């Protein structure tokens, strides 16, 4: 439903904010999480390629939106802040898999405490917000207006990532130097 909302919006910047910053940020976090967990060299290598591509998409979104957002009115900025927060919460909640449990005939209320206690869920949530919050700060959305978005991410327990590297800064870390990656052959 989030993707439908993003694509249905007629404003180009809302599509960029939704896809390039929020969804691609989530993808970057997901692939980074897998990269951190796996010990398989080939999979690590492939994930680095994918992470490089995702980082390029997010960095492009930040560059495309940064100047544009300085020209928007207060109410227009607030609308983007609310959209970014709602998207972040929806993406976080999606990983609770409540719809899956419901379809399987299991009460989500019974499973939710177990899902919330899963150690990997907390680690993934950290990675998700570590990619989104710094980029929203760089876009000026975190503190714009009355700081509404800062307050919401503080309440969500995700504000601690605001000073982490934004994706444009970390993009170079994902770049693969010529000859750095070599496939092992039998």
C-alpha cells in the first residue's frame, strides 16, 4: 500500500522522497543487514554490488530534493515531514508481519510480543532508521518548521541516528575499487 501511495502522488518530489529516500533507504538497510550477517564471501561480494547501487539511488534522491525543499512553504514542508514519518512507521510495522499471522489464522496480538522480542528485529530496525534519519536531516526535514519530525523520531527512539553518515557521504564506502573484488574460481 505504501508503494501505491508513493506512485499515485502526482508531485515528483513526493515520489522521490518515497522511493529514493524511504524505500531505497529501507533496501539499503536490508542488504546491509544481510551483508553483516553472512559469512559467505560470494554473497558478501554480491551484496556489496547491490548496496553500491542502492546507495547511488538514495544519494541521487538527496541531491535532487535538497535544493527543492529550501523553496517550499511551511505547510508544504510539514506535509513532507508527515509523509516521511508515516512511511517510516509503515515500513517498520511491515516487518512485524501482522498480516501474515492473521492470514495463517494466528492472532497477531498473540504473536506480536514474540516478534517484538526477536533479537534480529531490533537490529534490523536500527539499520532501517540509521539510513533514513540522516538523509532526512540532510534534506532539512528533521528540523524544519517547529521540529515536528525531530520530535516524532525522538518518540520513536530513532533520533540517535541523525548524525550518522548520510548516504551521499557513505556512498564512496560502497564503491568498489578496480580489481578489489575477484570471484574465486574452482
